[in-house]
């Protein structure tokens, strides 16, 4: 189960962070979101595989997911990934693995919201 700090964030995607990204990226905003959607699928696959094989790349994959999630405003996903990363660094892979279901659920929700943001941006430009 995720900790109280994560549960206190109500939105899956932080609108302020997303708006900031949009103002910075301007015409490339949709491309950045699309890249997140594509690359994060591979990263989640690496994370699942990393737990199955106790892979050395697991910490790197979790760290990458944490960073790219936060870049697109997926703060809850980033916070769970951060907690998982801390546990892995501290060699507590069992506790980290216990967060995998929360991570996957937030990943799925974040993907749906980012897809909606892409569509809303396309509709806005059209």
C-alpha cells in the first residue's frame, strides 16, 4: 500500500506541472507526451522483468520511470517509483515488490490521463 504522502495527491496528473511543460515545449508538447507513453511501456516491462530476474537494471528502470513521470505531471506515479527506488537501494526488494501493484495501477491511470491530454491538445489546436 502506498504511504500517506502519495494518497494525499488526488489528481493522477498534476495540471500545473503539465501546463508548465506545455508552456516550455509549445509545439512539441504533444510529442513529449507521446514519447512518455511509448518509452514508459518499455520501462514498466523492464521493471516487471527486473523483479522476476533480480536484474541490476531494475533500480535504473525505476529511477527513469520516476523522472519521466514527474516530467509529464504524473506525480503519484513518480512518488511510488521514488519509494520503490529507495527500497531497492536499501536492498529491501521484497518491500519494493509489494509496491509493484500500486505502481502498475498508477501507470495505467497516468497513461489514460496523458492520452486524454494529448487528445485535448489536438482538439484545442484544431
